[in-house]
């Protein structure tokens, strides 16, 4: 958690000033276009990745202290320690440009979460919904925290595509195309939160680890600037399409209604 989004600091260079970033996938494997520092959504994406890196890492440390651990895909042990309060748990973390360890007090356990410094033009706030529940879902599908963060945040870059549907929301793809970050409306956010408990109950039934329903691995929101009244909510999902080096890579994709 050293802090800054690499792209926000210096898009194409590492700390030594040498060129670092290259296109992670071929053009045939790219959804949309890479987000550069000239893109309108550049700061939003940096805030999203910085927030995800922080909250998922913190939750992972907390879960490491839980005596119930599993690395077996489909094990319902991942859900055994969940309580009703976990489904409605929400955290709001403030990310001032200078970083902070005192602005983010988690009331239920009186702990603080340090936020890293960053070089975005504005402070931002990051909202984390039901972190323990989503950590359990990732564990159920045997998605390790390390692999999850590497896919989403290691290179601090995503590709962007506007949804072909009527919603007009945006889709952001990880560099390895394993995960999709989709912006959602406030109404969709409310529906996802209400679906969490029935979704866990469904996954807990025998055989449902192989469900074709797309798993959600996290639901968050971000607000750029000091005002927290307006925020952009988003969900992290598993991409149903494999990468181009897979024998199952589709030659054509259709949006059917």
C-alpha cells in the first residue's frame, strides 16, 4: 500500500523515470480502448483502483485472523462466519492527496484504516459495501486476494468501453481480461445489496459453485472532490469471456435482448 496510482504519478514511467508500461494484451484481445492520462475518466479510474487496492488489502488482513480458512473451490466454510450485520456493513474512506491514517475510523471495531498519498487533482472518498461478504464470495470461488489485486491494480491501467445496452454505463476491463468493473446506478446498487443474502444462500446449495450466473466480487462507489453527496457506484464481476490465448476464446460476440 505504498500509495499512489502509478498512472496518476507518471503514466508511462516507474519511479526511476524509465519507460515501464506496455500494452498487456494484443489488439485482438482488447475491449474498448486503454485509458490514458488524457481520458475524461482517467482520475475516476485511478481513484477506483487505489480504493480497491486499499480496502481489499485491509479486509484480507482481517480475514487472515479468522480461524475458518479454505482454499477449496465451492467450500461453504467461506460463508459460515457471516452474520446479518455483515450484509449491511458499509465503510466510507477519505483519501486526501497527502494520505491519512486518522480520518477513517471503523466504528464497529474502533480501528483506523490508513489511506495512501496520491497525485490526483482532488481528494476523493471511497465507499466499500459488505466487504466481509464479498471477501467470502471470492474465497468460495478460490480467488486469492493476491491474484485479484494483481489482475486489477498491478499495472494501474484498465481498458474502457461504453455498454452497448441502453443504460449508457461504462465497462472497465483488467489488463488480463479476467475482471470487469461496471458502473451502476443508485437503484442497481440497492438491488445488488438486497440480493446478497439470497445469493449466498443460493451458492451454499450443493453444486452451485458451477453456476453460470456471473459472480460479483465487490461493490463499491467513489466520489471525487470534497462533496460526498454525488458518487459513482460500480461492481466488480468475473469476465465470462476468456482471453485470446484460451482454446475457448469466442470468434464472435453478440448482445442479445
